[in-house]
């Protein structure tokens, strides 16, 4: 079995939990932030999928045009 490089934290150092316990910087829940270091990559991929869904639903995310 090949060891997989751990998925890095999505933290952007803009830490503010809203009333729904979601960080407005990285879109993780408080529980996801707390658990991150203990999660394996499968767990981290699930958190990243949760983040993507929250970003899509957020009125505060501005999409940047893709280059190329």
C-alpha cells in the first residue's frame, strides 16, 4: 500500500464562525475544523465536498474567470 500525501487544510486564515457555525473564510463547520487533523484523506475529501456545496450556496463567493 502506498501512503497518500495528506490533503492540506483549506484554512485561509480568515476565521469567523457565523450563526450556523460555518467559517466564513474556509466554509468548514466548527466540528470539521476541530476534526481536520484526525481525518484520513477520505474524511478530508468529504469535508472538501461539503465546502464546495457551501461555497455554491453562499452569496459572498465571487467566481474568478478561468484563464485560457
